[in-house]
C-alpha cells in the first residue's frame, strides 16, 4: 500500500506520539481491559500494584493514575522497576514481598482505590486477603490468577473455583473472565471489598 505524499514509513516503536502501546499479550491487566471488564481505572486513582516485575504494566498504570505503589519481590526485575520509576514521580518502587504487607504498610497509604495483583505464587487468594487492609470501601481488586502457580496437577477451572471461594471471605466477586485468548490458564478477577458490618 502506498503512503500519501510527504508521509514517511517508520518502524513502529510502541509509541504513537505521546501514547504507548499496551500489549494485551504481554500484560494480564492489559488483557483484562481488552476484554472489557470494569476495572475502575479511569485516571487519577491511587494504586497498589502487587507483582510489578520489571515495571512494564505498572508504568502504563502510573502514566494515567495517581500515586502508584509497585511491590516486587525479586531483586533483578526490581532494579529495572527502579529505572522505570525514575521518570515517574508518582511511581514508588518497593522491593518487598506481597505476602507480607506489614513490611510496606508504613509506606503505602490507606484507602487505596485499586489493588492490582499479578503474583506468581501459591496462595494468591491469601495475598489478596492480606492486602485488603489498604483498599478503600468501594475500591477494586484486579487480580490475575495463575492456575499453574497454585497447582500444576489440577484442572485450571477447579483451581480458579478454589481461589474464588477463598477470596469470597474478604471480597465480593464482581466479574471474572478467562484470559486464555492472551494468557494460558489465567483468570481475571474484579472484586470489591466486603464491608465489616
């Protein structure tokens, strides 16, 4: 196909002017958005991101949200995360374990609008329940549940049901969707915290 006069073909670098490509095949949160789930992310929200890895997805979040706390356990990706955060004053990288929120409770504000969870560990529901303390009433939990991180021997559907049952003690499940179109054996979960009364 020929281009109009004066327009040059240039390789795509993942940017379109000030906009960046958010690849649903590389980001579980991107896939969740692509599938149209109501994430509660519209811009300006405070976010606690659990399992930030090297910062690819959380940098997208920080680009349109407010204070964004990025928790990563592994030192190597955390170094990359620190580099990503250098140009984003609202992105706070934390070399911490999402399974022990007491180790970063003194840094993360209470009444967070959205908790995003993308951790590859057994006990993903327990991580979400332990981090419930940061989420404001009416806030959102956005979790990507990895069936193979819980149990490689069981069918993913059975694993997902067990995780959802455990989550229901602290959260009201709003909607779920399988992410298999983008990520094998993953379930996106949107939930709201249960009130204590």
